[in-house]
C-alpha cells in the first residue's frame, strides 16, 4: 500500500494559549482544504572546521521549520440560522488572520421596519430602532425592501453609518431612493480586527496519506482572498489562500477521517460588483492582507524561537476590471485625487448561502490598461488604509 | 457623538452590543459585554448601590482596589467603582479604540448613466 495524495484531511481548533496543544475534534472540527503544500525543512548551520583534507563535514542540524499553504473554498456556513460561536471552522482561520467573528443572531429590528425620512440613492436613513453610535453598522449587510424584486437583490451593505442622523451610506448607488422598509438581517460577519492584540493561534491536525501531524502554534502567515468571476466560458470557486507556519506537537500513523461533502460553493456571478459607486465588469478581484510573521528569539524554546507573531499587515485590493471611457469611470483622475472609494462584491441566492465582501474605503493606485485580449481591461492595486473595519466578509441570513 | 470601538479577534455577539447601546451603555462597555457574551460569559450588572451607606461603598471600593480621592462623596465613590469595573471588563475583553473612519468620499463615477447598475 502506498500513501495516497488524495487522502488528506484537516481539522482545526482555536488554541487557548501559546505552546499548549488543544486537540481538534476529528468530526466537528474538520475543514475541507485543497491544493495543500506542506514542508518540513531542516534549519542547518555549516560546520566550518578543517578536516585536514579537501573533504568537509556535513552541516549541523539546528531544528526544523514547518510551513505550508492551502486553499479553502469560500463556502458560506449554510443552515437556517447563524452558527453558534466559533462553530464555523473557516471562521477560525479568519480569526487567526485577525478578524472578529461578529454574530447577529436576531435581525435588527426583528421585523422589517419603515425607513426614516431623507434617504437618497446613496443613503438609507434607518428607522427608530436603529442605533445612534457612529460606525455601528459599518460593513454589515442591510436589506432594503423596495430596491429589487428578488430577495437576494434587496441585500446591500453599509459603507459608513452616521449615528446622529441614523444615516447608512450604501456600497452601491440605487436607481431611486429607498422608501419602504429596512432591516439589518441576521448575519455572520467577519470584520477586520484593528486592535494591537496578537492574533490567536490554532491547533490543527493534518492527515497526509495515513500519517497524522498534530500542529501546534499554527499561525496564519499569509492570507489572500481570490474571487474569480465565473463566466459562460469558465468557472472557478472563490477561495481563501492561506499560508501557515507551525510546530509539530506529535505525529502518528492514522488514516484520514472522512470529510463530509458540504455542497456546492456559490460562484461569483449574477450578483453585485461595485467599485467607487459604479457597477463594474471584470474577471477577478483579490484582497491580499499582506501579512508578515516573525519569531522572537528565545533560548527557552526547543528551536530557539517563540511561536510566530504577526508583525505587519498591509492590505491591497487587486482586480482585473473592464476599462471604461473617461466619462464613465475615470480611474486616472481617481488615482490622482487619492480619495477613498468603496469596493463591494456580493453573490449567492439564498440566506446562509450568500457572500458579501465589503471594503468601505480604498484608494486607487494607477490602473494600467491591458490590451492583450479581446477587451481592453485595467489592472492595478487599490490600497486599504488602517481604518476602522476596513475589510468585512458577511454571510447574511434572511 | 460616540463611535464603535475595535473588536478583538474573537466572537462578538452583536445583538448584545446593540441592546447594551440601546440601554445607554458607553460603546466600549457595550462592546466588552458583546465579547464576553461571545465567550459564553454573562456579565452581571453592577451591584445596585441604592440604599448602601458610605461605609458600605468604601468597603466595596477597597475590595475592588478602587482608588478614591480624600474625602470622596458618595456620588464620587459610586462613579469610581463603576469606572473601575468598566475599565476592568474592557481590558479583559481586548476592546480598543478604533482607528479613524474615513471621511465620506464623493462618488466619482457617472452614476446617472443607463449602464450604472450592470457595469456594461
């Protein structure tokens, strides 16, 4: 019998303290992954001693580094209700990448209520039940009952929220001011954690063709969201690309558990893609969180270093987007001006199976025209500054 | 004007936050309660100070290591105890001031064009 490359499974759990392994459950803590790269590399130091001949001794072995990467399809949690706290395994990866898991388990208000007075095409003035704290609903999903016929198209998102006026600036520009009901739906949201606190660590089990590695101090060292548009010619699942470093706590021969089929992944199409107040065409979008992890030297540890810690994150949004006429969408002028613009993607059809990505404020780098294919497109970065809730991922329920 | 603080990389119960804000809590305290609820903890409301004598309040303040100015009056003691409890909860839940929110930007695109909603 040979060890087979398809016999891979992965389970993960939030680790309560550094260097203290918490064993994940082999049923409830499983997370399907794909495209795994796993590396155990020796840390070596050259032996420079002379041997009296031209022949040299081999390197001294100082330790090992464990690192790798994998992809996780961006599959919403499903079900009729928001999952219990920390019950969505994908959310654990996001928490380890410095996101807060924000559970809205009851819609606000519980029944859709009338909007206040003064809404326009870019703002919804919420009703009496809405809070008065600035930013309260920033980045969250919002249902406006009269902006579309299909339920899923009535979903939009809040870019900014001014508490005194109860005014929610929207991530899209409506065809007409909303004038009926609103509701903040139940949702599982992941909002960027902007505090100085260290990101939490994970304890994981990785089965690799009959061998189980228990990985401790599992650190998300790279994190990127890849959101390709599915077209009539090709389809690809949206996914999270995750890089990691870890320490081997234990390993043993053990067959991989069965990873249950979780159903199809919603594809990025038949949804909304808005940039700077315009619905734009394009073939892909990506959000790169630019994580950098470092390891504090410490001789009290086996390999001379403490567990990795996140020391830098610089977020950029990149997209391959249709190039428009200057009169329609002038990215050159927007890059010159360096103002902030929203980036909003939404897809899926039913509650618990929809995805929203909300970047309330990003600045344009210059976008370079691409002429190699049938249509002229533009590629380039948008920078996401260290602002409150600067990237949000929502799974609405309605 | 009050602004929502930053949440830590933990579970936050938004309805707890919303209800606490509605009840008049400071946003940091409300956020701390929401994080505590995400951990499965129930935050007990501060002991009612109604009917307590100054001696009782001084005993509570001492037990909770609350520093008081000399000759503190009853309202000052109550305020100090409440502030200390809030600070302790906020610190234990990792709530922090949020970085600034960006000022609203102007919509630059020609959104009145007929293609504004489909990207054509």
